[in-house]
C-alpha cells in the first residue's frame, strides 16, 4: 500500500459511520487511529508526501492520542480539561495547522456562499439571514460546529449543500441569501475528503505550488483530528458524542488568541463526490466581537449579502410562465451523477448571484 492507496481506502474515507462497529465511540476512534498509524508505518511511499508522512509517524500518533484523550476527558465529565488538552496539542502543531489555513482568502477565490433558512413567517431583511443576534442566543442549540448559545454564521458553498444540511426542508417555507466576503478572511480548511487529497498527490507532478504539497503533507499528519470531526451522528438526541471534537475545535478558533476567522468542512450528509468540492462544503464563522444585542461588528464588516428571497419567488424568476403550483412544490434534485451546472440549484444560484450585495 502506498499513500495514494491509503487515502483511497474505504477504511479511511470520510465522513465515517460508526453505528455498525459494536464499539463505544472512544473505542471506535482508538481502533481507527491504530489502523491508520499501522498502515502509514508499513506503507511503501511513491512520492515525497508519502515519505514525509512516514517519517512523521510519531506526530501522527501524538495527534491521535491527544484527540482521543480530549474525547475521553469530555466523556468523563471534564470538558474544561478536554479543551485544555486539545489546546496544548494544537499549539504544539501550530506550524502544521498553518498549512491548512487558507490565509487571506479573497472574495474572488472563495466565490459566492449561500444560506438557507426555514421560516413559516416571511423574512424581509438581511438581518434575518445573518447569524442569530446576541439577544436571541437562548435559541441556539447544539450542532456539529455550534456551541449552544454561541452565535455563528453558517454558510454553504452551494444551495444544494444548504438544502441537504437542513434535511431537505419544504421549499415554500425556505428563504435564501447569497453572501460575499467583503475583503479577506482566514479559514482553517478541513474541506477535502481523503480521496480528493489522493487525487492531488497522484497529479502532483502537474502542479508547481509548494503550498499544495505542504497542504497534502499536513492533511496526512492531521487526519486523526479531521476524522474525529467528521463522524456521522448515530443517535439524533440531545447529546451527540460525534460533536465533541468539532465543538472543542470551534471553541479553540473562537478564543482571543486565535487569528482564524472560521472553518471550512465537508458535509456529512452528501455521500457522493460532486464534480466540484465546493458544492458539498460548509463554512462556520464564530462571532469575534461579543455584545448584548445585535450582531458581531467584525462579521458585519467581513460579509455582504443579498436581501432574502423566498424559494418560490426565486423559482418564478427562472420559470416566469409556470402556473402549476403543484410543480412549484417539487424540490430541486441533484444526485451527483451529472454536472452541477446543469442542476436546478445551479440555475437558482445564477439568478441569486445577480441580486445586489450590501453590508448589514
């Protein structure tokens, strides 16, 4: 097995299911990490990236052990110790993490992002599609990258991923805004699945950027951390063990020492590989300037967005002569088997992207 075979192995594919393992969550992670470390130790590298990963096996092991320890501490009722432990690990590997940080991600490079919100009442202002205001923080529940009561701005790389993340809501109660980065942001990039990294490595001779090679090297070393943030939920209940690590990571991004604005991560609900990785990527931007009411001042400066528009209204702009309401209720479809550009989602995005963008 070489590094490309390893990253293409179903055993290390992300996101992962653990419901059929018959193990406790921490035992499942421990077994997964042991397999990964053993396979890196025994692999026969064919590229400089593989050679690097094999030489750095002790660091893979340290990251795996640190991640697992944080999970165990949290499950033992010691969330503060779990965070301190993770903080120590991430600080030790800050240089490696920097290889996964998209520094100064410019508006044109990240493109347009989207947010979809369900509401039985009309949403008529941009504020309605921004982060939950501070005075309504009591309404914020737990999500993968969401600490209860702590506002974040969640965006999708496509309307399709927004639709899937909200479990395919009724489109008659769905409102959409498009977002642009006003200038630049710093994003921790967990947005690639292992097979995509394997493809980068297999075509590395076609690239000249040193940064791409360093990104792939860092990904292989940090895979245990990325994996712990990418486990599908087993029980849809009040506490989700799969959210321990992503929530601790969000807390680390949010602390006053951090210069990271947000995190890019792939959806755990889109199982196929779209023809563009951005299609199944999400972004979480935690608030940086906390107040008692209203919205984060930094986030208001960082983003521009369109007025929210109801999905039916958006669809009428594409199909102005459609009068059959039953057809309007049919949700858009994209299954990954055809180019995204041919989907209804892509058509909706093109129309939405032409709407005026303004700051809050």
